[in-house]
């Protein structure tokens, strides 16, 4: 089969790769669309610490069932599906308590094993979900980032209240829309005016993430801070600022990733003075069904920001996006056979 192969940082080709064969309990998916995530770009630029080269990335995957392995029921060839890319071992402590997204031996399709930037990808049948009727493959590929928004809102117990979301990139936008489906009034902050404009288009009020952010938050909340603060920037300073932006008794959700070894500091007294709850949120677990339902119902519309590119142009597309990150708010590679 043909695939977009990253041989090493900044070097990629469209080349041949062995077509996978589904084992018992697995299915083979003919890929139709695969989103471009920051993690994929990090693999291309050499910033992803988990990348092993040569690599076939792509973990936001939609397509059709091409082949069904033994011991698989409920899935048939031709069915439109999305692939949940996080494979837990099933035996470690996180897996035993239902948090397979935090598996001690986690395997990620598109990171540890070949992903969706190819004609075919194989996946465990239990992690393949039927795409709702009428949902395009490009939109269906957004199930994974929308599920991240669902997970973050579940972790923050978001309801009909004021929620501050730091960062208006693709994941921040997913959080904005999911939070609004839960009745939240969303205020979003970012350093980029263009991203703030997009957040406004999706129903959020906005604040510039500048040196006056804390003052602006306190002015809007009569000095209290927000009941929920979701950080989706990956910026250590933004993570540390969440303590000043959250209300006493409120919840902080940390979504962003920092490099291995980077430490984040919080004022020790505020842990008891504010009695705040600080939680991490990693990818998602059991969130794909809700994500797909929200998109199918029309409650989630942020996939309309997608820019489609042909998979066979991926070497040029990745080189261009690495040099000009603002060229597309969210790219999706589609297979035009």
C-alpha cells in the first residue's frame, strides 16, 4: 500500500509500506480522512519524544471497513467508521479501574504503530465506532479531538456555569463547543486575535491572553474568578496562571502537554485557601460515542474550520505547515484514489 512516511525530522515521502493484515479481534480500515494534529507535526519536526522513525502518523482516522478478522461481530465490510487510537493493555492498574487512556503500557495508533496516513490501517474491533449516517469522512475524523473536549468537560464536571478556556486552537475549540452543549457560558482567552475571532464565531466571549488577563477575569467575575478553568495551551506560564483565574472551590483542568522534566509551580497556600480541585485530562476514554452523537446532532460544528489536503501532497503540506503554522487552523488529509 502507499503511505505518507516520515523517515526522519523534516524528511518525508509518499512510499510503499506493507499492507497490514487484521488478526483475531481486529479489523482493517480503508482510510478516507485523517486529521493533522500538533503531535503529528511534532513527529515531523522532531519534537515528539515518542516518535520512532520511519513513522506513519495519523491518529484522527475515518474510513470504511475493508476486512474483518476472526472473532469480530457487529462490523462488516463497507461500514463507515472512526478509529479510537489509544490501545490499553487491559491488565495494568489504570486499565483495571477504567482509565485505559492512562495505561502504563499504552499503545497509540499513529505513534507507536502505523497510523492513518496510509491507504489502510488496522485496529482492535472494540475501538472502532460506526460513523453516524450523513457525517462526511472529514467531519467524522474530528471524533478524536471532539472526544478530548468531552473528556476535559467530564473531568471538570462542567455544567451550566461560567467556564474559562485558555487556548483557542483545535482542542480549545472542541472544549468551547462541548462546554456550551452542557449549558456553560464560555469565555475563551488566546494570544492570537485570529483565534479569538474564531472562538467568538463558535459562541464564546473572549479575552486577550496578555498581561491584563488576570485583571480582566477578576473584573468580569466581581473578584471571584471562574468556577472552571480549562487550560489547552501547553504553556507552563498559562498552567501556573490557572490558580489565579479560578474561583475558590473551583476546578482546574490541565489539558496541555509540556516537555518531559518541565515542572509547574502553584502557590502552596492556595491549595487550602481556595480548596480548588486540579485535575489532568489525557486524550479520552469512553467518549467517542458522545462525541459522534454531538456532531451528528449538529451541536458540534467546529469541523467546518477544516482545510482538506490530499494525502499524496502530504510531504509538501507538512513542510509548508512547519514553516507557516497559521496556514491552516486545522488540516485534514483526505484520500483521493
